[in-house]
């Protein structure tokens, strides 16, 4: 079996289909169902379809067309001498659901009698803890996973724990996975905010929606990234009132009612300002919760007292308001990402009554 991705687009450099028909001694024909699908995608967006896009409905005569619900390029399944060749679009947004929803079931059906082991994978998403500290917390990995595999996959916003298990059948593999999950949650569960493709902003949104609670955000150094994350989740209007990107002191004073005296005495990047920003936006938008960010994203603007990467994150609800400081490093993009993620994690911990340990 061979699986490839990419090269199924409408331009001259997309050569996968010509290569397939040459290799298999086949020819390209127009699949009318795919052509109609491509036309509908353009018309639904009020766009004229370039003639070149008609070529995306061309498929090898001897192939099985794999439906692409998220784009214009269909996948292709071809067989020869009991060997399977699969071509999928290269765009992850199209390729991943095509594989999970269309191709994987076909592969299981095709090779069900030849499968000697079932492989299962699960990824635990953590944030607010470094890779080495997380490793120490989990302890002896061999004791934790046995013969199964555990990979630490760090990024600027957290560490993914990817677990791979094998079993004689799905039940055996599933039981192994459950046992490892139980151990991970017992040791480091408070840092695990989700599984596989979960997003922290959606996890938070689900909690707020269930509780019928509302949120507002005041941002300075993160420049709207937190708001962008929140509204990327469908239905966020159920709980998100809005945000204010108060990048200048003038807007902090006029919109968020940050005291001018506070800014003069402590500066924009300070515990006091972060607290007043969080409280100000919560009171302005009359929400149950609010978070705020103010910091020095870099690469310039730092000082000995306030270095590049210093960020104050504020939190406010009807009972308390506070702020915590963090040093995220000297890379502007990573600082913005890390500050946004940490602000959301502080909110998650408050919602779940978990101690703030960072």
C-alpha cells in the first residue's frame, strides 16, 4: 500500500494524476459529481470559477473517487495486483478529515483479514508546565507505559503527550490505553486541558456556556490574539461579550479607566495596570470574568527592571482581582503566543478551582 499527499490541484505543477495514469496505463475522465461539487463551491462564495478548476474533476478511469467535503480536489484510490495506491490533497484541512472519515474505513475493510495488531493513539494536551518538569512528574516512563510508547512533543504553548499502544484486537489495545490515561491523569491531570485536537479556548468556552457565565478581555501586548482565539470557536457569542485592544496608555485610561496615576507611578507594564485593565473591562462589559495582558513583547523596549518578555496577566471576577508576572523570552511572536495561552490557562484554572502554580 502506498499513500501520497499533494499535487492534485488545478495548476501546471500538479502532476500527481498524470503520473498515476501513466504508471497504471489509464486515462483521465471527468467525474460529473465532482465537477458539480467544484462549481457549487465557487458559486456559494459568489466567485467565478476559472476554467482551469474544471480539471479537478478529472480522475483516472480505473480509480475509486474519494470524496473531499472540504475542498475541490477529490482523493484517488487505485488498485493493481492486490496493491493499493492512494492519493490525497496536500492541504491538511482537506487531507486529515478525508483520511479519518473516508480512507481509514476503506483500509480497515480492505485489510481486515490481514491485520495482526491493532494500533491506537491518543494525545494528551498540557500547558503551563515545561517538558522536563512534566517528565519528572510522570516518573518512570517504563513503569507508566509498559511496552507502549510515550512521546513528549513540546511547543511554545505546551507539551503534547502522544501515547501509542498495540493490541491483538481493539479491546485489548483500548484497555492498555485506558490504563495509561488513568496514570497520566493521576500524576499530571491538572495540567491536561484536552485530548487530541481539543483547543484550550473551546474547553473554556464549553465551561462558560454550561454555567451560563460571560467573559471579556483587555489586551495590550497580545494585540487581540486572545480575542481571536475565543471567537474562532463557533457559538462563542453565547459567553463572550467582547474585548478591548488598548495598546496605548490613552486607550487604557479612556476605555478601561486605568488610573493615570497608576501609569505614571508603576508604568503600563505592571501588576497594578494589569489588575485595573481586567477590572475595567469586566465592569465596562458587565461580565462574570475578565482577563488582561500587558507586557514587553520585544525585541526592543526592555530595561534592566522590565526586560523583554515580561508580561503581566490580570484576572478579575466579582470576588477578586489579581495579576501575575511571567518572563516568556526574547522572541516577539512566541511571547505573544505564550502570553495568550497562559492567560487562557489562568482562566481555566479559576473556572475549575485549580491552584495557580506558575
